C-alpha cells in the first residue's frame, strides 16, 4: 500500500475511512509525522474556514422579502392537466403493483451489504493488478457472499473513495432490472447510493462503489 | 388571505431561514458589490420555480444550486472581474466572531480574503462544506464532481487556508 499522507488524511477527515481501516489509520498517525501534520493542518483549516461564516445583513433580508413579493406567482397548470396526470399515476401504480420487483439474488445483496459495512475478512492473495486506472489496491481478503466464495479487492482513489472488486470462480447472478451491454458480457445496476457492474471476462467480477465514475473506470480497466 | 399572498408567505417561510447560507455562498462566488444582487436573484428565481409547482424536497441544497447557477450566469453576463477585497468589508464590522471557538477569533475579514486566494473550485467546495454545512455527497451532486474530488479540493483548500492564516491561528492558540 503506497504511503500517501494527503490522500489518506482527506479520506479520514472526510469520513470515508470506516471500521478497521479508520482504527488502523488512527494508530498510524500517532507514529507518522507526515500523516499527523496532514490531519492537523486539515483540521486547523476547517476551523479557520468555519470561523469565516457570516450572517446576512438584516437589510438584505428585507430586500429579498420585498423583491419576492413583487413577483407574480407563475400560473399553475389548469386542473385538467392534473386530472390527466392523476389518471396516468394511477395507471402506472397499477402496473407497478402488478409487477412488484423481485428482490436481488442473495449473492448480490450480500455483496452490497459487505461493501456498505466495510468489513474486512481474512487476507488473501490478490488476483488483480496493483493499480486500475487512478485507483490503487489497498487490500484483498476472502468474502463469503451468499453461496459464492469470492476475493474482495479493495481499491481507493486519490481521495480515499473505495471501489471493491469481488472476484469469484463462478458466475454472479444477475441483479434485478440490470442493464446489459450490447455483447451481453457485462451488466450494470444501481441500488440507492451504490453502482454495481458485473463482468464475466477475464474473471467473474462484481465491481461495487458509491462513485459511479470510479466504478466505471475500474470496470473499464478490467476489460480484456 | 388571497391565494397569491399565501404562495408568497409559504415560500418565504420555507426559504428565508436559508438566507445566511445563500449569502455566504454568494460572497465567495462574485465580487462584493454584486453579492446582494445575486442573493436577490437567487430567491426570485427560486420563487418562480416554487410557484410553478416545483417546490423542492430539501430547501437548502436546492437554493445553493440555484445560487451557484445564478452566480456563474452573473459572472458571464456582467464579465465581472473577481478581486481579492483590499478594503475591510463594512458589512463585517457589525458581526461578532464565533464565540467559544479559539480559532473563531481569527478575523472574518482575514478568512474571507484568504478564501479568495484559493482557486475557485477549492473556494466553492470549502464554502459549501465548512461554511454552509453540506456533506461531500450533497456538494458532489450540486457541482457535478465525484465525491472523492470534492474531498480532495476541500482538503487542499483547508491546508492552504491554515498556512495563509498561520500567524493568526498560532497567536490565538498561544
């Protein structure tokens, strides 16, 4: 793991390091002068910035109030538009209720839960490169995801955003509602704040992260 | 109460508590002489959207996004040159420093001038996170930059601020 005090301090102060990684970094900064200085400077800068917060002048409050009161409200759409909208909503609701989406397969749910918890398993031999685009490998560990044994490869970008690539010997089940590429080799799904991309080649890989840009970069780098 | 008056009252009641937030952002977006115009335009634009039946789920990030767009349009339209204020801003004279925080004693004028020494992306990211209290995810959505990029900008900006104001911070800490 490359020692990059600025990147790790930004991730730590930004709350991106969680669980064991946060504790590990907190132990590290006690002995590492460079990281300690980065964190200290970041904290001081934050306090300084917060001290610059100002209150709007009272006269501006009155000016805004007066300006808004002179603006005529825009004419709302006529009632028949709402009526038509209501009919459409009811129709869509009926269709949605008739086709209640199935839950994702257990393996996909387990992978998302593993990413969110930030849990780290028993260290394992990495199957992937040390770098994928701008992201650096910071660890590989075993993960039991539903019925699939996988190796979780944890990558971070320059500011500590994490992307995990779960590599397995068997194929991953497809997430509900996933979008497939033209060749049918990959699929993509979004779940709340997470993005998942699955590739079959060169390894059966599930790429998970909360920054879609990073997830796409990693998936693109993994393609043969 | 007329429908018209009720719409205005509902809007003002929901949005005026966020005036300080919009003001702080506008102060770091445009030249001092344009700040109040940008704030006013932000609220009148927001009212247009509100009264057309598009009230937001969360007022603060909605107003901040409108303010960002308004400020940038304003700069393009007026070709305003942004300068570091050289004279103390009269609006700051009446404002007390944040109590109870040692570093809060650093003069607001000095912090404001130091913020203007930062590159625009760092200045805006710090304003949205440290002055306006948004999360990195919210700032990421408002600015269209990845969350990691937002945090990197904020961290570099904070370091630079601390260095620019090093003497004042040290004096306060001593």
